[in-house]
């Protein structure tokens, strides 16, 4: 589940852009700057919404993954790549053996 650590980074970067927009707004007042600020505001709002949805989905996935670990009696710190690597190996071995037995 190491990829989930990227969400806080994205959130921090988005906050930097929002802060920049607020600072920029005070410094520049021309019509082109106002259009730029409007476009930037719309983009940050859209990305903030996307980030919120992604965060909720990640929290749901963390919960589901935790439930899987409990169900299979694995350690709560078990890395997902390791666990699903075992599952993938099992499925591939099962398919191979099944194919060998079918011939």
C-alpha cells in the first residue's frame, strides 16, 4: 500500500497553488490576470474535488485491504505487493497444473 503515500504530497502541492493564487491576486489587477485567476480557481477547485474523491477511495481501499489481511490471518503491516504476489503465483501455478491435468 506504499502508493497511497503520494496523496499527502498531492494535497500539499495543491495547497501551494491555492496559496500562490491568493498572493498573485493581490499583486496583479489587469483583465488578463483576472481571467488567469478565474481559470486557476476553477482548476484548483476541480482538482481539490478530484483529490477528495481519490482520498475517500483510498481510505475505502485501505479498509478493504485491512479486512483481507484479517481474513487471511496476515500481519496488519503486510505489504500489498507481497500478499497479492502470493495470490498471483498461486493462481498462475493453479492454471498451469489444471492445464497439465486436462491434457
